[in-house]
């Protein structure tokens, strides 16, 4: 009887872990193919602009990178 109980609990635990993994795969699938279609048909830059305004793409949001032509030698 105890063996059957442990076996049942073990199988339920495996099933729960598989459900969690499958949920994560479904989330990835929904991100890659929203509503079963193509991303470019669903996600649009205009939606981002409407939701967050035009400041999203301004340089103050993403500071400019500094470039130098100096060589850096890294020694172990």
C-alpha cells in the first residue's frame, strides 16, 4: 500500500514538472508566433510608440556609446 502511494506521488510529481516545462514551451511559442501568426503582423513599432511615447527611442533612453581607437592589451 505504501509502495502504491509513493509510486502515485512520484508520477504526480513528474507530471507536474512536465506541465511546468510544457507551459514554458507554450509561452515561448506564443512569443515567437503570437496568436498563431507572424510577429511582424502583431508586434508593430507604432504600438510601442502609442504605449510609451516617442521618448522610447531618444538618445537619453539609450546613452551613446563611447568609441576610442586605443588598443588595450590584456595579459594573463
